[in-house]
């Protein structure tokens, strides 16, 4: 078959840049040079295209940062905890043999330096427990809840000022049972909480003020450990979830007034296959009737809680931070039981985090009460939203589907000078060439078959002679 003339004829009619010029060139040196340049450009096109595709298929993202001051937003929840999880007076009244002076405070402090006052400033005639968190008596968490600070002993008033409306929220709280930094079970109280509800958040304006009236002592005399910090732990968060303020909050001093100005940060991520690889916790949260984690951190904490209960039948107070009412482990849980949780949770597709500007002011007034005359004080915490600022981080694909077409088209134009029309012509040329080759192959096969079945003349003559005989 004489392929080249027909192939050359097809290439001369091609609209692909450079191909007709190469075919029409008479000088062999110039033809070789142009062919070399053409193949270099083809190689460059494929190299840059595949380099781009290798980046495109990693599904990179870009972050758009927006700052804005909203006119209205959902009223957040506020959770309060006392740093003193269990009242020493109630504990020692029931377990006097576990308290000083019936047990050695000096020996206990020698073995547990972080639980005792390094300056040995112990009030006289006060009993102090001498047991660590894992040495607590085997009582139900309900029993320890009764020994802790009750809501009316810490928050005596909660009011939402939203002109012209004033709402009393003193009794609108959710009990949150967590462990403090020393491993003691602690009562926390979350106000304006919507735990167990999938909707119902109250929309407020930026001029809204949330005012809490707090009751506390000037000098702490009911502390469980001598080294217990004298503070109240506070956390501002989404009303749809419960959190541990000891892990995600800030401390304030009793007998002081505070002005708190919250701000919010929003993160909007993309699901797989994008690099942010987020998970829609909201869908799972709705399926659980408004209960459960709504971000990666709380998902991991809940997983630690479940694995601890599954493997040990109890919870480690120094490792499990998710709110719970489960039995406390007497021994330290092995970290191996939590291995399954380390990579189980992904970032949330939508997440809200609050931060706060906290300003302290001197206390306003105190109220003497009986034997504790001069020790009890009342202070206020005012949460103002007039500085409410939202910083939103929105992740979006770096390359949209349409950009893939644009990039590859740009590389075609840069390296080969080919337009979409030329691509169609190239495809047509290739199809014509394949059709021509196929017809040639079929014709060749047909001719070979005809040659194989052609009768032998010599044999026919012999047969004729035999017939005559």
C-alpha cells in the first residue's frame, strides 16, 4: 500500500497550525526543523496540561474572608461553672474519715502537690477532703450533683434587655455535668440553651443586653481542695450544643463586675473530595433530635466518652471532657482505647465559634449574711452585643469545572495555536485517516482471500481428459 501520498494529501488540508506548512516545505532541513519544533510544542502542551490536572485532581480550595456587623443574629447560650465542683462541708459531713483533721492533710499534699495551696494558707476550723478524683467514694453522679453548687447559689438573676421587651431567663437553664481541671464532677448551668431542640433560636438585635446577677463569697471557705482556684468559669457558645467551659471558656473572679463583648467566627467548608473534607454534623444532629456534637472537637470528645464506657464501663475524669453522668473510673484508662477516635471525626461543614472581650470592674455591693457576715457579695455580668462582629471564612473550589475547559484551551492556544474549530478538524482528519486505513486493510484481506480460492488450470485439464476417456 502506498500510504504516504494519501496521508500527505489529508495533512495538506488540515487547519491545525503548522501541519500544512510542514507538509508543503520542500527543503528537507527546514521540514525537519519545523517538525522538531512542532513536536516540542506538542510535548510542552501535554506536560503543562497533565501538570495542571495533577493539581486540579487534588481539589484545592481558596478561602474568602468577610468581616461584617450583623443587624440581628441568634441569641447565644452562656454556661457558668464554679471552680469548686463539690462542697467540702457536705462531703466531709458524710465522709469525715476522708477529711482533715481525721486524715493527714500533709501526707495528701505531699502526694498531690497540684491539689494543695503551695503557701499552706489553710483557714482554721475548716475540713478539707484528702482524696483525689479517682479515690472518691463509689456514689452515683446524682449524689455528687447534690453536693455541688446549685443554680440559685451562683446565678440569682438572668435578664434579657431587648427594648422595649425585658425577658427573665433565671429559670431557663440546662444542667451540664462535666469534670473540672482537677477531675472533680462539677455542676454547670447553661442559660438560653436549646439542647434537644432543632429550632427556636431567638433573634436579637445588636442593642440587646444580657445581664446576670451572680452570688459568691469574698473568701472561699467551702473549697474541696486547698489549691482550688477561686474563680467562675464562663463559656459563650451556640444554643444548640452543650460544652465544657473548663475546656472552652474563660475565668472570672467572684465579687467583680464584668462587661463582656462577644464576637463570632464562622467557618463554611467543603465536603470531600476537596481538601477541607468536611462533614455535615447538622444532618446527624437533626436525626438525633437536637442532641449530639456539631463540630469535630465535640465529636472526638463524645467518641472518647463512648469508647471509655464500651471498653472500661466508666469514664476517666482527666481525659473525658464531654458532658456526662457516668461512673468515674478508679484507675487510669489506657490511651489505646481511644485510638479509634483520633481520625474518626472530620471538620464541620458549618461551624460557629464565639470569642469575647472581657473587661473587669470593681464590685458594686455586698450583702452580709449571718455567720458569714461580710463574706457574701453580689456582682453583675453584662454581656453586650453592640460590638458584635462576625468574621466568616468561606471555602470555595479553586478550580471550577468551567475553569478546567479554560485552562486546557489556553494551553492549546499557547503551545499549538489550536482553536476549537481546529480540534474538530483534527478529529475529522484522524477519523478520515482511520477510515481510509480500514478500507485499505479490508481490500487487502479480500484480495488475499480471492488468491487463495483461485482454481488450478493444470488440475482442470487433467479432469477434462479423464472425462473424454
